[in-house]
C-alpha cells in the first residue's frame, strides 16, 4: 500500500497538479485498470487507499475564520473538521511543523513556547508497553528538549501514554478518581494528618493539583465572565490555513496544600 501511494504521488507531482482530488482520481483509474486485468490484490490495495483519502478530499477546500492578534497567542481551531480522522491528521501535522520549527532555530534555555493540546488523546494516543510510540507522542517527547512546554488535556489519564503522568511537572484533575494511577499509588503510602478533611474533599467534585510532591485541593474551576484583554487590536480574517498553537493558563499559586505526614507500612 505504501509503495502504491508513493507511485501515485510521484505521478501526480510529475503531472504538475497536486491535490487530494487529483490523487483520488488517479487511484480510481488504477483500481479500474486492475479490475479489468483481474489483478485482485492491486485492486484491493487501491480501494484501501481510496477509503483513506476520501475524507481529505471532502475537506480540501475548507476555509476557516480566525482572529488576528499580536502573535503572542496562536490558535489552531480544528473543531469544524467533519471527521475524527481529519482532526487527528491535522493535529499531527501541526505538531510536526512545531518540531521542524524548533530544530531550525538555535537552542535556547528556558521555556520558549507553551503548547496546550485539547483532546490530546486523539493524537497523543495510549499504547501497550511493547508497542512503539505514536507520531504525536514522539514529537511531544522530543520538543521538550527544545524548550517547548506542553499541557495535555484528556477526559481520563488512562487515555494518554502511561509514562506521561510520571514525566509531567504537574497533574491537574477534576475529581479525586481522575488522578493518574501513579499519583494515586504514591499518595496511598502516606497518612494524612486530618483524615476527616480529606474525606470531606473526596465526597464532592473538587480540583486536585499534584505538584512538587504535594497535593493542592481547590474548588471547581469557574469560567471567565468577561473577555480577556491581550492588549492588542483583534479583527476577524479569513484564511486558508489554521493558525498556530494555543497558550493556556497556570493554576493559581494560592492553592491550599495538604501535606502528608510520616509514611505508614503497607502489607
């Protein structure tokens, strides 16, 4: 399948016409020729490529409405894409663009950019321990060496690769049951000085922030009731491309901590 796709891409670029629609028509012609000559295997391969390319053809000429600001905050809005496959593909392409951008610049110390990944489980996928990492996981791991910070947002920590919770600087969870398993196991080794207070916090939804070996507990996050002023003139524009990465907010440093006391033995 990969070799047939390579052949058709080569033919497409040699013809001077490059688009998903042209590629799809070439594959349909190759499938028809294979069926006419009774080459069943080749026809099946072409059919598989056609099914995978069809969502890209449907979205090829999509135009999006974005906001033009001062460049400090760049947003890729993929919510209007019609299929899950397209959203995953676009997200991986954007991560790859960031990786190429990071490699092309001189290495600098400190945090260069903060990238917030909504619905990260779609492109930084979980896997078994014996499986190789996905494209999204490899790019996220590599970009951290170039000073790029990541905030990965997912409905459940089990939907992200198993090592992400251990490698992260902080874990934020809505509800105690949403804490990653590695954090919950670590907390089980300690006895809290005020056990009644801990029971009270777990009996209703709260925000749990595990950072620097301490568990901070706060109320549920509240949405902003006003527009955030970024200090720049903002005007709507129409573009063919989606613009760049999302910057998020850090949790408030005034979170109230619960510090564990001496560890207790476990059976």
